[in-house]
C-alpha cells in the first residue's frame, strides 16, 4: 500500500485524534491558567494551533476556516491565524483510485472511459479530482471521496465542539452552540455526493440566464454516493490568471461574474454557495467564470433574505428599530438597543461597499490591513461588557460567504459601483415572489425544503 493510500486509514485517524487532543488540551490549559490568574501567550498558541491543524488536512481544516470567518465566534488572535489555513491535502495514490473506482463502478470501470488520469489534478479536504475522457471523447472531472470520511468527520467535529466550548469558558462573549450545529450539518452534507449532484442541477437552473457563469453537467451514469462525475470546465485559477498583465482589462467583468454567481441565487432564490474559496472556481480566457464545487450550499427562508435587505435599508436610514427587527428575523434574541448598536458596527463594515452610490474599491472604508482585526477586537470587547450573545445558526454561512468573497474582490482591486450592482439585483424583491421561485427551483433539482 502506498504511503498516501493510508492517509485517512486507521493509523492516521489515531494521529488525528492525538493531534486534535493536543490542541484541545492546549486551550484547556489556557482556560485553567486564566482562572488562576496566570498569563498566557495567546498569539504564540494561536500560531501553534494553526500549524497543528494545517498538518491534519481533511474536515478539521475546512471547519476551522469557516469558524475563523464568523465575527466574534473566536478570540481575534485565533480567528486571524486560523483564517490563514489552506487546504492542500496530498493526493492519494493509484491503488486508492483503483479500489474506489472498482467499488463504485465495478471491476470493468475503465471500460467507461477512453482515458483516465492516474494523477489527481486537485486534492482537497474530503476528496480528490481526476480528469478523464468518456467513450465519446468528452472531458470529465471525476471527484472521488476519501475512504471512511464519515468517521473522520465525526471525530473532528467532536474535538472541534470541545474546542469551541473551551473558548466559551475562556471568553464567554458568544454562545457557539448553533454555530457548531450549522457546521455539523454542512460537513455531513458535503459527504453526500448524490446531494451535491442535485446542487449542480439546481445551479444550472439558478444561473441559466447568466451566460458568463458556467456550471458543469452531472454524468449520472458515472456517479454514486462516493463518486461524482461531471463535465470538465476549462479555465485558470484566478491568481494565476491575472499574473498576465494583458488580462487586467478583464478585472471588471470577472468581478461582476463573481458577484452574480454568488448573489443572484441568494437574492432571487434564497440559495447561497457557502464556500467562496478561490479553488472553487476558475476563469476562462474571455473572463467568464467556472463555478466548480457544490458541496457547501445553504437554502435560506424568504424571510431571512428579506431581513438581509431590511438591514441594508436600516443602515442607510440609520433606523435602529428596523435593524433590530431584521436581526430578530435572522434569529437573534433578547436584543437591547445597546446590542443592536454593537451589531450595527459590524454590519456597517460588511455592507459598507454597497451603501454609497459611487465607483469605489471594496476596501475604501478600511484604514489599512489591520482594520478588520481591530474592529473585531473592539466589537468583542463591547459584547463582553454586554453579556453572552447567541449567534443564530443561519448567520454563520451567510457571514462567511460575504467575507470570503469580499477578500477576493479586495485582491482584485476592482473599482466599480457596488451600490448599483446590489440595487439592480434586489429591485422588485418580494417575499412571495422569492418563495414561488425557490419552490420551482428546488422541485427542478429534486431537493426538498426542510
């Protein structure tokens, strides 16, 4: 058995539990020390925790990335370091591929393909992708799930739940229970490749009128619960694409395509792609966008989407009462006027680019690179004085997507009228219309609204 083939087998799982246990123990020691009045180098420990999780790969790193993007969920020094994590898992070898493909398509699995690359072209948290050609010569992407991932996710989630609980004892600012539930649900859904296939069908429907954004087609005859085969979309990773100076003229259309790919499904259908990581899309030579991964998809109620727009309008009008009503629709409870004021500070930061009707960089309202960190620290201190706040489950992925996509726009340094883009998107919004369109889209994809 090749070394990589045992990456997620029994021995590595013991290693994962040991390393995550060390991480949990380190945070527990900090909690105990703080109770006894001992000082603790939080920056150094945050760096150690980040390095440790970085060696684990798999669902632990994906979970940490999500948690780090949610404001005030983790102490700022930890959130800042964990946000730097990158999921670059080494691919598993051909003996794994042989076993997985035989198990999913049978011993004659190669007969389904003219070509099948033995080397993975991409390896991520839960699986890896191989390029292939079907019998007609069409290029395909075959996504293979790593073995025994359900038990790996179970183990990682339990340790992460302990870590979140320890952070609560250490700080007590935010109740993390619903955030953990959201994380649990999304990770388990990502293991279900049949569900992801339906998500792809859904996005073909949602983006059918956006010709500059491309969604693959599922090849159902070559897909199973642990193998997802889809058409190959040719393109270049965004950070490689724009190394070519001549392509700088495409910054504007690429930014608009990114905006539409994420926010048209949300404001028109209540559906959000919750993972705007740069590895989940590529750019075509003409600036068109390929959207590649559909494991982390969240469906929101029409009332939740309405509340997102209500809060935007409340911030424009400086209407505290309307803002409070919007937060309540999101799931916040026991909102005092003081708490609404604190929450609005973060909301002004997130909504900032769409509050002014002018061409601007997304980062115009930031004062240097440390702005986000300093703002998070200031808000956390105010929340600590106010008392524990329970973040609603539905808030987690929405905020993560907004910040993650925002970081890409900041990287692109595109100057455009974000206000105009947003208001064109929400023009004519109504809860009733969204509910009707959402039901149609879900029925088309064979998905049930929970």
